C-alpha cells in the first residue's frame, strides 16, 4: 500500500491536488495479479491547510511584535506558547521553551515557586489575577526589572481550565520615575 500526492492542472486551468493510493492485488499463489490505484481530489484540504498556516504565521507575527511578555502555561506549568520577548529574556527561542517549565532553565527557585503559585491560584479560583508589580530576573542579561502581570484562565471545551495566559508589561521606567519624583 503506497500513498502519494500530486499537483496538476485542472480542466479549468486551475491547480488541483490529488492523493493516490496504490496497492497490489495478489493471486492465490501469492503473486501480484494486478495493481489498483485510487485517487481523490484533496484540493480543498490543501487550500484549508495553507489558510491555517497563513493564519498561524500571522498570529505568530502579532504576538512576536508585541513588546510585552506573552505566555501560555498548562496546568503542569509547561509552556505551550511564548512570544519572542519572553524567549529573548530567557536566552532561548520560542520553540526551545515549548514543553519546558520555569524550573528547567531558571535557577532562581523562589521566582519559579512564585510563578507556579500564581498560575495555580488562577487555575484553582478560575479567576484572573493581576500582579501589580514584581521584580523578575532577566535570565539573558542578569538584570532585574519590575513587571506588572495579568494572568487569566484559558478554558477547554469541557469547561475545565486547561492553561493560564499571562501578559506581562515592563514597568521599570515608570517605577524608577515615581521613586525619583518622591525623592525630589
């Protein structure tokens, strides 16, 4: 049994995709008596796949263009999605972070514990949580910066919380400006 896909010109001059499945049919002596080939038009499927790839590419552009940290972690704390900003901060690529937990690359055990605790609270309460300000390590530079984070539950189709979406904004400059103003 063999399956192959081919693209060819359709009768109207358009490109059509076909999937062909070939199989040998054996006689009672175990010899190949004939070959059977079945084809089906999969153009609509190929077009739908192409459209999905384009939309995924567009969404990837949108989240990577955002200067905020954007992440999704599952109920076990594994990253399911991260944007370029958070990956750069961790000294990794977005693809390298998928499936990992903070503890897999962040040596600051207290920070890892705090992140996991905040995610678990959102999962348990099924409510968003806003963290007004927190000091976070930039693993790539070693610098500490102030951030404000909003975490919200993401629901599965059966109504359970399956992940936590986090959007984090760097508020270091605002915090330092406020301190300077108070000191003056």
